[in-house]
């Protein structure tokens, strides 16, 4: 009799997990309380995966041998509680996919800030080095779908604490921890140490053949390392700007405008003034990427060239400029709630959020807690914003209803204060006011340049 796998959530991690489970011969059922995007449904249909949306069929779900849960679904969700009461194992897509990746190795990046840029940079370096590599986790393709449909030798994965919470036997060959700052505390009993322990799961199951890369400048990381004592078996490769470090296995240290990353006998020196991504946070990102790719055996000359070439990903958390300590970020590519979840997760300052467009039956529940904690103003930009306004009334203090692009941008400019981030992350398709998300993103950047930066 076939083992039964239930996948909770029909987003990127969900459809990939379901397809891999189907390929491996399991009896698979995918269930999503919200609406599943048409492109994901098309792939599920293609692989003949049974699914439901808008409901959870309890009897079917509780008959599973194992459940693969989307990272966006909290442990407090009623269905998750019922699954736990029946002692049915719950794992993440990452744990499941890793069982079938074969000899492929993983470079896994986590942290409160900087992980998307670092992950994208590592992926670029690996591609430039000619490696057969996939990009997954929070960005790129589903890790499980990549494992199901092709044979890669490396997987570069951006991992959230929620994904790590669902990992038990999974091991990062190269683990990268950028930093730990208070975030998601609502999911961790409002205790920083619980959240920090989740982040440290990036080191679990690592052996002396593996590498752990971390910031020696980050006090919480240092505290967690001290607690771990001798439980950390991986080779440690710290990076630092403010702290004097020396590691026998290797490290990365900034001196003046240059940093040198060393792993074993190989090293690369980077002049930060030649990088297209500027700012101290991007120096940390580049240090981590250099160490990770040196550890993966990439030629230092390739690493240097790739770091100098790398520019922010267009329309995906792309900085559009900063003036008067108000930063403007173009995330026009975020056309669904899943993508906005990751955008809001990364916000570290009070946020003026521009959203709206053609609603595709969105269920905004997964991002409401982020909105409550991080968003001080919601600028609704679309022909019909009724649903968006209704969903966030009482959650976000300021809501402006704007039917044109120009009105929305003016409203965002009026509301934004020093120390804020203005984030265009629409959660919707662009077709009511724009030809596509690219046009929406480029108009946003052009408006910011003309009306904010050049004034």
C-alpha cells in the first residue's frame, strides 16, 4: 500500500513538494485554505496531483503518514494542531527534497537581514563558475521541483527560520548565517532565544567535512555559538568588519576599503569601492558569498569578477534610492501573497506599503501579522481596492485608497517619514493600470528618481 503524503499550502514550496512526492510514488494530496495560483494548478494537473483549494478536508488530511507544511502556515493553525494531536510527522519542503537530492551538495543561507542578496550573489558566482546549480528556498524555483525535474550538482537555498524548523535530518554542506536580530517573535513565544535557536538549526547534522560561515560582529550569533560549546563540528569561517578574528580554517576581514576572504590555502581580495552593491550591509553580504563559494571550490578569479559584476535583481526587493533617510524599494515582481510575505519579512524599518492591482482571489491571512507589526501605512493602488481596504482595516493605522499610479506615489511620499521604507510590493497582477509588472516597477523607479532623488 502506498504511503500517503499530504502537502499543506499550494504556493511555491507546496506544488514542488507535491510533484516530487508524486514522482517518488507516494499517494499525494495537496490542500490549501486559500486560492492556488493558476500557474501552480497547471503544473499539478500536468503531474496528475490531486488538490483542493478554499478548504481543508480534515478526514483526508488526518489520514496522512506524513505532512509537508508550507513555511507560511503557523504551528498555531487549527489544522496543524489536529495533525500534531494525531502524532503525524510534519516536515518542511527542504527536509523532504533533501532525501532525494542524491550526491548534490547544498549552500544554505539564513539570517534576519541580507539573505536574499547573499543568496542571489552566491548563485551568480556558481553559475559563472560553470556549475550545474539550482536556486531555491525563499527565492527562485522550489527546491523539491528542482530535485524532481533535473539533476543538479549544487543547490543554493535561501532558508527562513520557519523552513529550518521543519528540518530534522537535513544537512547544509555549506551553511551561512548572516545575522540574528529580533524578528518573527510572535511565532517564537516572543523570546529572541527561541528564534535564535531556530536560526542555529542551519548547523544541525553538520560534520567536520562541512563549513559554517557566520558574522563575528553579530552579538546574538556569538552568544549562541558560546552556548553550543563543542556541539559544532563544522569548519568555522567567520566574517567581520568590526571584530578582530583569526580562524585556522579561514575567515574574511575588512581592512580599509578592501576585504580578504580565505578558505584553506585559497583567498580572494575584493575592493568594495568597485562593487555595484554599496553600503556596509552589502560588504557583509559579499564577504559571506566569497567564503561560501571558496568553500565550494570556485576559482578566486571567478569570485572576484562575479562580485564586481553583481547588481541588485530588478523588480525583486530592488533599492530605488534613499533620501532624507527614507528608502524606496521596488518589489513589483511580487504579484502574489507568497512573494509579499517574504518582502515584509525582510523589512527592518516602519514600512509604507504600496499594494493593489488585479486581485487573483488572494487570501491575505498569512501576511496580516507582518502588516500589524511592520506596516504603518498601506497605499492601495488600483482600479478597485475594496477588498484590500476591507482586509487591512484595523490592522494598518493609515490606509489611503488611490485609483491611479500618480495618486498612489504622491500619497506614499506624503505619508513617509524619516526612518521609513516605502515598499512597492503589490500582491496583485498589474493589468488594471500597467501592461505588466516590469512596466509597473520601471515607472516606480522613474517616479522616485524624478520626484524624490532629483529634488
